[in-house]
């Protein structure tokens, strides 16, 4: 007798996502048995578009709690496996691996979420994208906790699946409204749990997204002081902290932190990419030692990025720091050095 294959359902919550909901649903439909959408008060064409894409659409007044909304739609799905996705995300590659992965035992599937974002000023460098590994493929019965930046609550093992999700919600056109919503919710959560390093880290990310680098550096410092060894966000926190210190006049402090951390991250292109940026900042602040110390350090750091190559497995890694972004910085630096030498 042939076993019944597990039922896989894509679940999502949405509100006023007419811009992107079709893209999301079209990308997941080939790989799942059903799509269940929970609408929390759309006033645009989101519901009609989702229904036209074949989704079951249910309605709930926004409970001001992401975990509550996630859990509501999971209960409606009644699936063996739930692919949890957001409306501003879509499957970029790897969807064909989903069904065979779900034939395995219960565990949490961590997907690679690649988030594009805008550079803060005009630049000749390609636009970057961060990569995060997040548990989004959940077996029956797993539920969420946390009013914002909710997390699945389970003792099951977390296993990565080769499924790439693209996300454009951090781009400037979409991010501002989320910041207005997310930061107050995070602060409310923090008031109930003031030592929570993950909430502090997320507050830093919100401030960084708003390009309030001094405040982001403060949040990241507080998060770093409380983050336990081995926390999944450790690498991303360090890189973001160094970057925000650099952007807010703290390059010297960031360099001290980097010297303490360099032995821990010898194979992180993100670490050495930011180290190169810090060296350039120091060259501007200390021109007397620029040619003898800081510019050679920047070149060495970016060369190290290229030697390491891309590391999408590292939480919070930025696509290109082990390849074209480092090469771009090296080319610009060498052009500048050639001009100085020619002068």
C-alpha cells in the first residue's frame, strides 16, 4: 500500500499587498498543494488578486501580534507541512526540492532569505543583498511566539534546505511604513523583556534601515553585551555593529573591536569587507599614515575577501562581498593609488 504523500501548504498574512502578492503566489503555486492567505484588512485589490491566483483567503482583524496572526493561518491550513512566506517574498530557486524534503522526518526547515536594499547614496557599486537563514518550513503542530519578529517554538532540529527566497521589503520604497510599525512594537516587547538580546538586535536593524547609524550602534552594543555564545545572529550582529560605528564616526572604536574578533572570523568575507571599509575611514582621519598603514590594510582586507569567496551560509552575509563588491573596491583603490603615484 502506497503511503499518502504529505500535504504541503503555503501560508501567509497580508494587508494591502497588491504590489507584490501575485508575484509571491505565482512563485509558490507549483510546489505546494494549497495556498492559505490571512488578510488583516486590505483596502486595495490584494484579496481579489490572491483569489485569482487560487489562494484560499480568510479574514482577521489585525491582532497587533504577528505570532497570533501566524498561528491563526497555520490552524486554518491544517497541513502536514507549512511553507511560511511573506507577500513581499518569492521563490527564486530550489522549489523543486521542497516535496522530497518534506518526505523526511519532522524538523524545521531553514530557508535562505535574500533581501535586497538600496544604497544610502548614489554609487557605482552594484546594489547589495543580505542573506539570512530562517526557519520557515514547519511540520504540523509547530506554532510561533513573539508579537514581532516572531519565532517558531520547537525542540526539533533545524535543517537547512536549498531553497532561495528573494525579498524586497527592505528597499526604501517599502521599508518606511514597516519601520513606523515595527519600532514601537519592538520597544513595547523590550519593556517586558529588557535584557532580550534578539529584540535589541532587531531594534538596531530598524535604526540602521532608517540610516540612524548612531542609534543603531547603541542598540547593537547593548545586544552584543547580552548575546550568548553561539547565537544564530552573532555574525550578522558583529558586521552590522562595525558598519554602523564606521558610519557614525566610530571607526577607531570599530577597529579595536575588529582586532578582537579577527581570529574568530578568519573565513568571513563580510568581516574583511567591513575591515577594509574601516581602514579607508582611518586613512581619511589619519592621512599621515594612510599610504604606509591604512590603504595597504584596506587592500589586504579586500584581497582576503576574494580569497575566501562567497559565504552564503553565514547568517547576515551580503551577496558580493566575497566577489564583485570586493573587486569593485579594490579597483577603485588601485586607481586612486595610481593617481597619487602619478602625482
